[in-house]
């Protein structure tokens, strides 16, 4: 023990490891992974997209939320094989520090973060909601976030940010 | 500059400057137009770094955008102990302020010489020093390596509040843009060349010992690089994260353990009453004349169960072992104490270990951050030259983090016929509230206790008064002629307990504030007026009056059988911020807090919005704690392992909150991060009584408990 194992292709037991072609943030990405690998690990470790975060691995907290074909999906709970041929969007795909998405802008505007660990998952859940329903009610927003936890208690600021993006972003999409 | 001679005993310097006296430990003026600061306090989501940037920019007269933050590291940062107890501004912030003020003075001296004018002729605008007679020079031209290579004197007073332009404004959080765009931020996101992934298989129960593990079959699994066993410590290293996870699952299934029961019969914290305790009367006042006037006496017992910090991101660390030395990246709240304990466990000199802070998910006290750092180090030692990232799973975090202690509080008190409290007794039972790394003997790191050659856990600690641990906020701020406060400290804990935001304040203030309402009821008084009746402290009165006004409190207002409101108050630790909270509850299908109002006085507000943010967060978290949260166990095992077992407040349930900030720019800043916990708990209990006429005294106040109380 203590030495690094052979690279994947030469590994005799890596029978299930295969080349998978994904569509992530509008680009074709080829990764080598077993097909039941949770999408979260492929995004974070193979594609180095760290914005989707590990919180539970059980589909209970929403820290890992990304958008797959328009729907908010908990990427810890989905095998990578389930998104083949589908379009995956992560927080990195919606804006960056130079061109913020209206939701990202609103989170900064309303200072909607403490530790921020929940933020990217919540922004993605909110984006999926606003894309489908540009003018959701307060109740609809809260319901769309029912599976996203925030342990720091930043809920009211987050709700305020989403409400403001709802108005500001209307028609822009 | 200071004429003080070097031979005198060193003078006490402000805050953390006293223990870290070199100016260049704190900041560096760079030739590229930036200033690097080296805080020893760390970001745990509370916004401290933003406040420090503001304080330094203020003293140096530069734009805050010029300030760069160096991650805290044992390699070069000032040793500021642990980031906890709402002390960061008073310790780290004050030190930074004096260091920056002195740096500015040194720069001005150079500028005066360069420009051939006297100091009084100079003013500074964003790092450019201008002489009144014309001529200017920048900090970036004036600086040199030796500028701050000297001891601080603290002789240059920081600016007075009236001169502040950046401090006292709601400057935006410096860390937020990265966090909302998904830029790697947390230790969880780290990547190092050749990095491997580790997972730990914890014992199935507290006393379990590892008998046998068929390591070979796991070693043969795809991607597995090492199976590490040392006594009852068992871990696995693999190339890919999912491979490590699968190997962990397999190891857990096939390993054999000897188990024996070690936990109390029930998760009810009243097991504490049967254990042997260290008993101490921590406050006593006697006035026989007043005591004799008592006309109405009541007694009540309150409790809270064992609680989890339950960080959203389970703890994580990265470590590597190179030539017998170790590098560790961690979200620990105390990199120096962690290094001390790591050195004990590894049997190496502290100088061989570098511990660097990288942010984690919000922690709310001592969680598993330190423990996972040792896990990573132990796995890295088995694969020298290759860094290992260890991620605790959700079940590891719930199952093994150091919990917030269960507590039981017995109150007894009496009023006279004028409606004044004449007797007050508060007796509490709790485990200690600190098992952080860095004790004199032993090591406070989980894996250390499981090794074949264990480094034992020390006797659990309990922070002393005046701040206190289990007895934090047990001494009321109210003025009573007779009082007796007794702390029963039960050191031996069946499950490890340590500091959880607020420590004992959550349960002690729940008890005090509920009992104040119970006595107010006995005296037929309005709860707000009743509190003011017993309070001399003007700042305490001011927050209570402010929250009553904000919430439009009506004297003796009554709930309607479904909705009701209640108030709670405390001065955190009896020496930090003052907070008063009113909540409105609704008992429909579920018991919910619908709205909350708060007033906070934290002295000088460095960043008003930061204080408001912390207060809102504290309220929401406490609503969650108080209505929902308890860690459950049976005789062998902790039964709380996932969010299903430990539900917390969700978006559909989050109350609306209005916070009033009372800013006192001329007073010292007071810690503000933990002030809302106690008052919010008290307000919830009082609101339930106000709405429904039943008193819940055992947290969490679940629907089941409410139904049972209403049926009784
Ligand atoms: S990490 Fe995916 S839901 Fe928690
Ligand atoms: S801001 Fe920390 S979990 Fe939401």
C-alpha cells in the first residue's frame, strides 16, 4: 500500500468505468466514470465545478441542487448515467463575478448569506422556479425551496432576494 | 514614537496585540497599492473578515477594496486562540485597529521626511499622503520590508467614532460574491495535485472496539489505495471519492465490533439529575426583610435535550505528509490549539505541522472540524506524498460531532403583594460546554481515543465565569433582593459535549424568561412592565422598550387561543450585547413562529447590517432549536443520523423578522453573534402560554408535547 494505483484505463477491475459524454453549462464534456456515480461527484471532482456542494448525499438538504432539463435536481441523488443526453446547468453556468445572473446580483444586493454554503443550491432551485414561473407568489417561492436547508437562518434575506429578482428579472428571460 | 525603554516589563496591549506584539504579524503595506492583513480570527459565516477590512481601511485611510486577507495559518498568523464567544471584534478587531493606526503613523513619518514638511501638514486620501503646501507621495512608494518589522506600542490612538467613514456603515460582505457564483471557497472545494479521497468508518457505538476487519477484500476494490487500521480507528483511501465511499460502506458492513451499552436509558436530559456533580453556588444575595414579604411562591422545572450543531456541510479536511512533516487545511475555529493536539497524537514537534484555515460551512460552535483534521492526517500518513481529502458523511456528523449538552433548570421564586420579586433561585444541571483541542493533558480529537495507543480525552471543561459555560447567563440581569444561583456540573458525559452557540444561555435564559412571565402572571402584571420593574440597567431597559414599540406591544395583551405573543430578554454573557425579542406564534395544525421582532444594542456597530444579519440568523436558528431539535439515542447508539431524524426549520416555516439596531458609536463594540438565542427561546415559551394558556417547559416544544400539555 502507499503507492498510487495505475491510471484508470489499465486498471483490471475498473470494468464498469466508461467514457460518458455530458452536456454541462452548454458544453460537451467527456468524463470517465462508473455510470452509477452520483452526478455531484462527477461535477465536483471530474469537471472541477465546485459550486454544487455536498451536504448530505441523501437528497435531504438541497446543497447540491443543479438544473437538469429545466428542473431543479439534487445532484447527490442522481446517477450520472441518468443525465446522459440531457442538459445540466450548474451555478457556474448562469453567471460569474463579471456578469452576474439577476439572482446572484440580488443575493449580493440583499446580503443574503452568512456562511453561504447553501447559496448555490438555493439559487439554482430559485432559477428553476423563476424560469418556469416568472412571477411566483411568496408561497410558491417558499414551497420551491422546501427541500433546501439553510442552517445559518438566512431565510428572510434569501426570500427577499428572490422576490426582488422575480420583479427585476421578469421579461428579461 | 514611543520613548518607552525596552527594559521595562512589557506593557499590556489592547486585545490580541498583547500576545502578538509584532506589527508585521498583523499587516503589510504592499508596493502594488494593496494592504495585506493577517487575521488570527477566522470566518465562520459571521462576517468577521468584512468587519476587519472595514476597521483597517478606516485607520489607514484607504479604500476597503485595497485590503487583502491572508488565510490564517500557523506558519505566519498571530495566535488568537479560538474564534468563539463573540469575542472576535474585541480581541482581533481591536488589535488590528491599533496596528493599522500605528502603521499609518509610521508611513506619515516617512512621508514628512520625504516631503520635507511636519506631520501636521499631512493628510491622507486613499493611501496618498498630501502635504498642505503641495507635494504628495503614496503609501505604496513609502513602504519597505522593514517598515513594520517592530513591536507595536499602541501609542497611536485609533480614530474617534465621529471621524469614522467606513466603520459604522453596512459595507457589503467581502466573501459573498464568490459564494453566490460557485467559486471554490470552502475546504470542501480544495484540490491539490494527486489528491486522494478518504472516508472513516466510525465504531457503531461509543464503547465499541474493533475486533476484526477483512481488509484485504476491501483493498481489492476498484480505486482503493489504502485501508488504514490503528486500534479501533478504521479508514480508507481511494482515488475517487465515490470509490472511497463505496469502500467505507463495505468496510462498515464487514468489520466486526464488540459493543457494550454506555448511554442513558432515555434521551430525556433528566438523567443528569441522577449523576454525580460538582456543585457551586455562583451568586447569592440575601435580604431577610424583603424575603419575609413573600406572598406568592411558585416553582418550575425547564429542560432542553441534547442538540446538534448540524452544519449544512459536514466537516472536511485535507492533509498531506511529506518528509515526516504535515500540512493540514481545516475549518477549525482554532488552528493553533488544533496543531497542539495533532502534535501530541502524531508524536512530532509542533514545528513539523502547518495548519492553515480554509473556510467551512457555518459551524455555530465546536463541531467536528478538528476531528476530521486528525482523520485526514492519519490517512495522509499512510500514503506519504499524496494529499488526502476526508469528507465526513452526514451520518458521521450527526453521529459523532460534539453536541450541545442537555440541561435541566429548576426555578423557585416569590413575589410580594406589591408585585415585586423578593426571592429567586435558579439551579441548573449540565455537562461541561467545552471539549475543544488544546487542553493541558490528553487530546480533544475523536480519532485519538480510538487508536491502539490512544491519547486520552481530558476531563471535559466548562468555561469559567463571568462569561461562563453551563452557567452562562444563569445569573439574571434583573435586580432581586434575594437570589441564589447554583451550578451542578456533571463532568462525566456519556456523549461528548462542547460549545454550541450560546452555550448554557439557551436553556438558562429560557428558564429565566419563562419564569419571569410565570411570576408576572402571579403578580397580575404585564410582562414588559414587569421586566422593567426589576431592571436598573438603562441599556437593558432600552432594548426592551424598543422591541415593545417596534412590535406595537399592548399592555397585558392576550392571545386568542391560536395566536399569541411573548417577550424574552438577556444581555449575552451578562457582558456582551443586549437583546430583546418578541415573537408571535400560531398553533394551527403545526406550532409555528410566524413573526419576530428584536432590538439589539451591541455598542459601537462596526457593520450595522452584519449585526442585523447575525441577529436574524440567531432568531431563526433558535426557533428551529426550540421547536424541533433534539438528538436521540438508545443505550448503545445515537439514533439521530440524517436530516429526517433531525428536522430543522424550513423555508415554508421561516418567520418574518424585524430587527431594531441601537447603535452606540461612542461605546466599545460588544460581541453580537450569539445574543438572540436565549431571548428567542424565552419569547417562544411565553408566546405559547399567551396564545393557549399552557406552559411548555421542556425543549423542543413539539406538537406532541403541546397536545399532551393541553390534554393535561
Ligand atoms: S447533498 Fe444533495 S440533497 Fe443534500
Ligand atoms: S448561509 Fe449558512 S447554511 Fe445558509
